[in-house]
C-alpha cells in the first residue's frame, strides 16, 4: 500500500502572504497621507483630477431631414454643436448660392434649387472650442410633377429651313403669369453668313403665346439658335419649368409674293429676281382680302372650305354659301386666308371674286405651293381693308410684320 504524505496546499500560504502584503501597503499609504504638509497639498488626494468632458464634434444636416428636398423651397442646412464659417454648394447645373445666419447655426440658399438636381455641400464649421472641421454631404432635389410642369410647343422645328419672315413662336399650354421670369430665360442668338449678329425682340400675344422676330426680314443664310433654360422657373402659382430646350434653324432663300387687289396680279420674286407674274383674284368688296404683310404658315394639298366656318353664312339658300374642296392651298393666316387653286374663277386678272383668299390658276397654284416654305412673305396692297382688326386679335400670319417695331418691342415683358 502506497504511503500517503499529507502536505499543506501551496496556494494557501500565498494567499495569506498576499493578505499581509496588502495590509502593509495600506499602512504605508496611510502613513504617507499623514506625513504631508500642514495644507494637505501632498499625497494621493492631491494628485487626483477630474476627467475633462470632450467637446462634441459638430454635425451638419439638411433642415427637415428629408431624403429629397422640395424643388419649390429654398434649401436650408443646420449645424449642431458648432457654427458655420463658410458653405459652398456645387451642382452639375451650377452653384447654389446662400448665406449663413447671424448666429452661425444655419445656412439658407438665396435661390431655389434646380428640380431633379443633386448638389455637393462642403461646409467649414467650428466646434465650441474653436476647432475647425470640414463637413460634406449631398442634397438631392425632387422633380416637378407632371401636373405642375410648364409645357409648350415651338415653331419652327429644330433643323428646319424657313423663309425670311419666319418668327419664333412659343405656345404654352397654360397661362403664364410671371412672363418676365420666363422670357428672361429664353435666349435667341442669330448670326448671318458674314458673322454679323441679328438682334430682335420677344412680343407677348397673350398669356400663352410669345413671338420673337428681328426688326427687318432675316438675311438669307442666317443661323438662328434658341435656348430656353426653363428648368426651375416659376411661370405661375403652380406652374414650373422642368427642362431646358434648345433648337436651331436656318433662313433659306428670299421668297416674296406681291399681290395687288387693284391690278389683280401676283408678282413672285426669289432672291430679288422676278420669277412669276400671274393673274390673280382677291376678296370681293363685301369680303375683301386684308392689306398687309403675311407669312406662309403651312400647306395642304386639299382643304375643305365652307362659308359657315368662315362666319359668312350657314344658310345653304344664301348666294354667299359655299362648301367646297380646294386644292394646292398655302395658308397665310391662322384665321383662314389661303393662296389656292380656283379653276372656277373665270375673271382672274380682271376682278376680285373670292371671300378673302387669293386665287390662282391650277398651274400657278401648284408652282406656288411647291416652292413655298414656312416664313415666306406675301404682301397684299390695293384692298379697302387694313390688317388692324386681325393684328389686334394676334392672328398668326398677319400679326408679326404689321406691328411697328416700337410697338413690337413694347410687347416684351422685359421692356
């Protein structure tokens, strides 16, 4: 049987020793504390100090905390636990300027942001201890909803070649209340082949239509550029521009038709050269063709013309009643004046028998139709009725070149 040897567990002695040592340490500390000077400045209590509270780091946020800010409100930023010293807000469509509040706690843009834009913010801030920081964040802007979008149509079309009398016509689908704000963002740059600039003016024909034309007819070969930077423009209470539109077009050959209601002849010129001298007929005394300068608006191979829609008579028994298909019709007013074929008119070159239109033979009407372009000029003289009534109504085709230049410029919202 193995021998059993009883011994003390070695750890017990160490524990006891530890207790003794610890007690000694306490005595040493206590003795040291009592041996200090009379003011008690030395010792353990004198060397202890409170841990300082750290200064919070500033944070910059978008006021309101939305993921996307409204397009119709100024952008506001806030700084917490600090103050702004400088703020820059950059975007692909341009910078967004603004100002810092007097107490440095906020920044507010001085203008509205661009719809659907994204801006990078770099803010210089200081914490409460004066330490400087640079804080960055991104601001995204909501788009204009379709129900509030500014919609429009432009004539002529992009890339088109037009005649020397062609105005730029912008038709808005909703009334424009802030016309100056809209017009300020519509720029026209026109350059002749020789490099000269052609100047002109916008003229509002109502709350929804605005035209631009030069003082005199366009020089042949002029290149015209239109840029409408309407994104973010407030046009009315709940109407906003949501895009930038641009186009360019060219002025083609000079084409001019001179129509005399007295001689019953039409003289046609191209680039100053007479190319046609044709018998014609204009409106009879009761329904005369307006004197004045017209422009070609569009062309139709066949047009149904009737006296009822022309507000002459709807009574089929009335001798003035008519309802006919007319061919080779070149429109020169929106209200319904055409240069067209009238093979039934047996007194062309001798008398005026139309209801306001300009009659030509089939052959001459076809030639005029085929060579005319929008913006070509037709001048009527010798009638007993001027264009004033149609001009006052803003009738396209007549209004642009029968308005004096001074009156035209006065129709700009910026003059």
